[in-house]
């Protein structure tokens, strides 16, 4: 985490990565945020390279990454991408500015941005169910709900993830992705945008080839409390349009 003075009026930004992605993938956005005076945190999700771990482990990692700074009074916005919307939302439990104030604590999460991310419409559903019960064809996975499996992607996922990224960069980013615990997508959630207790915004990626536009629009329609912003990017605006992401964050 990059630390800036506690009296910095800007909120900190926690970047929650999508499936198979690492903090390195978010370097361009992190650097751009810090250049504009934002404190940033990009935790590595423990489900990467693991089996048997779930989004709950990832949510805990997000909380632990910023809890000390919250105790010092820092407020944060969560910027969650793709799968990261699930642990990002889960991390708000007992960690919003309202929850912490009620417990006599300072700081907390004050808003969450879903960047072409999974916004599960109601508690009790898991990511796979929200995706229609079938994983996408570019995903290499085991039998659903078997447990203790890891999953990866086929080469065709490179276009799905990085359709608008220059070829050389797309090759490099694709090389950096890692296997992930499949259980992360198959455990029901208990925290969703509509009950997270803080303002929530969805950044639509209109040319996304992984989470297609009609699917994003469907998720938005099922959570009418979402504020909606848009960009023309593919699935990875944190690479191709970091300034647009920062513009949206600055309004939250």
C-alpha cells in the first residue's frame, strides 16, 4: 500500500482484481491514481494459485489490507473489477463508515465501484448461478460444485480480456494471469450491492468481450439502486482507460 498523509482529503482506493488477475495487471491505474494524490491498495487475492478457498477468503484479505489505515481514520472507496465485485462487496460487511462508526471506530468503506463486475442481485446466489449456470466457453474448469478444484482459461480468453489492448501488451498481461480456486465462484454470497449500506456505482464497459454488454445491462436492471456510468472500453479499462476510471471514482 502506498501511504500518504492522514489529512489527505481524498479517499483511499482499494483495487480488487478480477478472476485470474494479479496486482501487476492494475499497475497503470495504480500509478495514475497516485499521480493524482490518491492512496492506493491492491491486495493479492488468496484464491489465486489455490484450491478450496472462496470469495470469503478474498473479502477478508481486502479488509485486512486496509484495516490499520481505517483505524487511523482513513476512508476508502472499493474499485472492484469483474469477479472482484463479489469479494469487494463482501468486504463491506461490518467495514462501512456507518458500521465502524456504530462500533466506535474511525474510517471505513464509503462507496463501491463495480467495473464491469459481478453485481449479484440477491443474497444466496453464487457467481455461477448469476452467470446463468454455465461457465463461459473460454474458461477451463472442472465439474461445477465438486469442490477443491482450480480453474484457468483457454487461449481464446486473451481476446475476451484484452480486445482493445495493443497486441504486445495483451500478450504480456495474458502471460501474467494465474490459476484460481474454482470454489470462489460456487459459494453463495451474503452481501450484495443493494444491502451493502454505501453508495454503489456500475461502470459499464460497452465493448467488453468477456462480460458482454447485454449481460452487464441485465445485472444493472436487477439492482436498480446502482448509479450507472459508461466507457467505451473492453473488459480492462484499468489498462486502456485509467483516466475514465479515475474520473468516475472522483465523483463518488
